[in-house]
C-alpha cells in the first residue's frame, strides 16, 4: 500500500482537492445541463476506494431523441456547419486552451472516475486531449477541396461536406482522449455531435460540454448523454436521424453497431475496437534491456487497459530468459498504489466487473499450464478499491486463451519463436490487428517484418509511440476506419461531385 493512502487528506493536495470537488453529473442537451427525462440516475463509483462519486443522469431513448433533435437543428441552422473553417478553428483553439486551463480539474475527475494515476492524467490524458482539439482546429483551414482533371468544357468539383449528426460512443480506458479523437475531426469538419461516454467513466465528458460552450460552440452542436450501452448507446446507434456512428470499444459491441446501422438507416459506422498486440523481440536487438523495459511498460501502462497494450510478448528463444528477467524486474517496480499519489505508476482497475474478468483470465492461464512468474492476485484490498498486481506468464502457447483473447488488464503472455517467419506467423494468428512491434538492429528485417504484420500500426524499436500526425486504427476485427491525422476527416465528411457543363 502506498504511503500516501495512509496519510491524512491534509498531506496530499490531490485528496484535499478531491474532497472539495463539485461534480456535474447531468446530461448536456441543447446547450444546458439537464436531468434525464425519466429522472433516473446511476451510481458513479470510484475504483480508487469503491466510493460513490456522483449520481449521474441515466439517459435513455427520450433523451437521445432530444439530443439528436437539438444536434440536427444546430446543423440545419448552420451557425457551425456553415461557418468558415477559420471561425471553427478559433472556437476549437479556445476549447483546447480552456482544457489546459482546467487541466488539474479534468485530471482529477479522470483519476477519481477511472482509477488511472493522477500523474498519467496530468501528463498524458488531459494534454493529449487538448492537443487533439488544437490540432484539428489548426488543420481545418488548411484542407483544400479538389478539381477533377476533366476536359476543357467541364468543371468537375470534388468537395467535402460535413455528414450531419455524429453519434460518438466511447469507452472508459481513456475517457477524455477517446472523446477528443472523435470530437476534434467531427467538429472541425462542421458536424454536430451527440457524445455518449462510458457509464464507467462519464465525468470528464460531462465537464467538457460546458467548456465547449464557454469556448463558443453554438447550442446543440455538442450534446453529452451519460447512460448505459444497452439504453442510451443503443438508441443512438439505432436512431434514424443520426448520420454517423463513431465508436470506440470492444469488438463485440462494434459488431452490434454494424447490426444497428443495418436495422435503421444505414448510417456510416466507424469502429475502433480491441486488440491482442504482438511485441516481437529478435535476438539481434541492439539493446535487450531497453526492449524489455518497453515491453513491461507496453503492457502495464494504464493498468494494461489499453487497446494497443503489448499483451503478447514474442521473444526469440535464445534471449528469452534475459528479456523476461528484465520485464519481471521492471514489473516488480510497478506495484499498484494510490492513484491520487503523484508517485504512483499503476492505479486501479476501472470496476469490480473488469477486475473479475482480469482475475478470471489469470486463473485460465494457470489452469492451461502457463507458468506464472510475476503477480497474479488482487491487491490493496484494504483500500476498498480494485487493484491487480502486474502479472507475467511464461511458457504460453499460441492456442491458450491468454494468448488469443483480449484481457484488458495488466497481464502479459510470453511466447517464444525460433526464427522470423515463425514470429510473423504467431503474430498474425489473431482475429485482431491493431498494433504490433518488432525489435531488431537489421533494417531489412525491420522492413520485412513491418510489411508482413497485419496491423494498423507497427512500431520498430519502440512500443506504442506516435502523435497526432499519424493515423490510428485496426486491421481485421480491430476496426474500420482511422482516428487521428487528416485521414480521420474522411469519417466525418461526405464527398460530393459537382459536374458543371461549360460547353
Ligand atoms: P464496450 O464495448 O463495452 O463499451 C464501449 C462503449 O459502448 C460504452 O460507451 C458502452 O456504454 C457502449 N455500449 C456497450 N454496449 C452497447 C450496445 N449494446 N449498444 C450501444 N452502445 C453500447 O467497451 P469498453 O469495455 O468500454 O472498452 C474496452 C474496449 O475498448 C476494449 O476492447 C479496447 O480494446 C477498446 N478500445 C479500443 C480503442 C481503439 O482505438 N481501437 C481505444 C480504446 C479502447
């Protein structure tokens, strides 16, 4: 248990602030905070200690109808959808600034709600989200349309138009960041958005709505509906007046989104789903310690609740012991602590359900015959929260459940291979294709492996790096479409051809 958890609130400024925090827990529809039409609420529980943080509006179909109607009105009215890109840029830049001005508050909400270390919320989630909003604001007045290379007596114009009403449905692992990855390009392109955060972590999205209004986003352009997937999420995905669903979450729910589109209005569906990412370490890697340290962080960062978590460590047989020794050494230093302690590197698992899932997979690994070399149990029980030790399995075979299914927790499966071809075969033997890495000093091998990996992102001699300039998304059942970079604008714009006869 971390020292700070035992110290009185007066010693930890974040605990003091948490005690004073005023939490907004209503939906944001048509420019104002409102209770759910039914008056229903759900308990928003902090995984840090199991305490109820707030009673949050539990939105359902009537709230979805109201939010979509407001979003449609705003879109038709045109204050935002037909504003000059430079005007939209101004508002998005202001929103990015406001997010940074409220960095501490947003970080605290994120940590209380989702359990990640406050240091990560401050260094990664909030600045990364603000950066995304800034980036799309900055970009949008530099994107040009096209003129087709036609004959002289024709003008063929290819223009991009906003799609209309976007339903954004996001998960709980990076609540603000995943919302920003949708909002940045969708708003920059001129759409109206109805955002449904996860019921496990709705607080930063709710707060963001007010900041967006302060930044000058017109009423109805951003609505935020907290609620459950099978109620608010489903009603949004089935809605006849929603043009696009931009989803991040599990592959299982992603498939439902496709069904909902087919059952309703054939809305565009963009999916950012799960992963079981391979991290391949070849014997010729220049720096084994560095590769092993990155492998440990690649699985344990954010408690392993990362879609691109390097959950399958594939190591060439001859160096397996050396790599694993270092991974375990680093893992030992990453014991879960109080998420409100700035020194904590590993926080709480988002809720008891997810903790149960993680522990169930650890049991499956044991019973399938993998050998547990680190962790494996729940910890910090006295806190009242949900914590799992960093866990490492050795001797995992490609058929085991822990080698095939996304665990979404701090559990690493180590597999070995003899040569590069076998590594590629094992790496690609998955329904997923989100991230993958290869560590080698040979440039030809690096390129050959990178080309062979069926994955939306491949990292060479690093893990899970990147910035806003590159697209992010999955091959296979990891998704459809890409977040980040200018490519994300494709999701939120329709291409229009205007063919003008000049003869
Ligand atoms: P989830 O699929 O359970 O939920 C995601 C969102 O969908 C939530 O808002 C939820 O309320 C909603 N939802 C659930 N059921 C629904 C339904 N029937 N109809 C409509 N909406 C519904 O996923 P999760 O547990 O919140 O998130 C973890 C998953 O997200 C992991 O699989 C992870 O890999 C994935 N993820 C992917 C990326 C990416 O960019 N590819 C990023 C982060 C997380």
